[in-house]
């Protein structure tokens, strides 16, 4: 199977991608999801499958893929994502279909377009600095900085 060094690397990677508190919360939540999906009376559980967490694979600081091992020798995959604020704060998940995956892959293009459009907006309404203003501000606290040379007395 896998060497212990490989597992150590996986957990190191897991810790570096995701802060420790979120990682702990994700682990607890993934186990809870496995319990929920193992309910005999769960809608869609016609094969009476039981789930257990097989592996958690962080994909970013706020997303992860969780492999669930089933008692039928099959695997299930959940996509978990973290919402950082508001009434929906916490870990959420869904079991993506092929259609979901294709749609998310396509959305990457549009997300890049939004970022491209918004990038220039970061530089609007910023007063132009001049060497004189820069020199004046260099040895002063931020509270005493000026934005235009006419402010030099």
C-alpha cells in the first residue's frame, strides 16, 4: 500500500492548505455526513449502504474532496466547501455529478473574466504620487502623510 512517508506528506499538505481549525471542523463534519448517508431509511439508500470517511483531500484553503468508502466496496465522493460568514457559515457539501463537474470547469473561464474586468478597478480614484510627496512622507507616520504637493507647508 502507501508508505508512512506518503501519509505524513498528505497530512502536512492538508495542514498547509487549510488552517488547523477549519481542518478539524471539516473532519468532524465529514464523519457526520458519513453517518447521515448510512441511515437505513435515508431516501435513495435502497441498497442499505453504510458510509465511512476513507480520505479527505484538501483542494484549497476552503474546499476539499472527501472519499467515502461504502460497505458495497464502492467509493462515493463529496465536494465540501466552507462559507466564512453569515447565516450559512460553516462547511457545506454535495455529491457532484458529471454535469456538476463539467459546469464548474466551465465556470473557471468566467471567473477569470470577472477578475480581469475588476482588476483595473483597484486603481481608480487613487491620487498620483510624486517624488516630492513620496520624499515628504518617507519619514513621517501614516497619520501625517499627504497626498498632494500643495499640502506641503
